[in-house]
């Protein structure tokens, strides 16, 4: 199912985008905009789905996990909430 997005852009930006559409052999400005949204949303979702740590921070995190005692009630409740909320 398709949804509609209404946007307003300045005339020069639209003209430039229409030139790109023609140069790239695309069918429409909509096709170009959808392509851009798809590429950028995939990139940003990937970027925000990872945490990058320096080696020493990761090593300290892993040591803390290994040395951790049995999870307390608050941690178990947080894990349950995360599972129910489908965080990934």
C-alpha cells in the first residue's frame, strides 16, 4: 500500500532534481525521491542500530559482564520490558 507525502521545495532545487531524473533515465521525480529516501533511511537506520566502542571500553564492558552477579529484580524487569517492546 502506498502513502502520499506532500512537500514544498524551492524552484531551483526542484529544477536540479528534475535534471538528475533526466540524466539518470528515471521515470519521475517521485522515483528519484523514493530512491533517495530508501538509501538514506537504510544508511541511518544501520548507523543508529549499532554501538561502536573503543577496544578498551569493550574489554571493560566484557569484564563487567563476566564478573556480574545474578541479575536483580530491576534488571530482570528491564529485560522483560525490552522483550515485550521488541527492541532490537
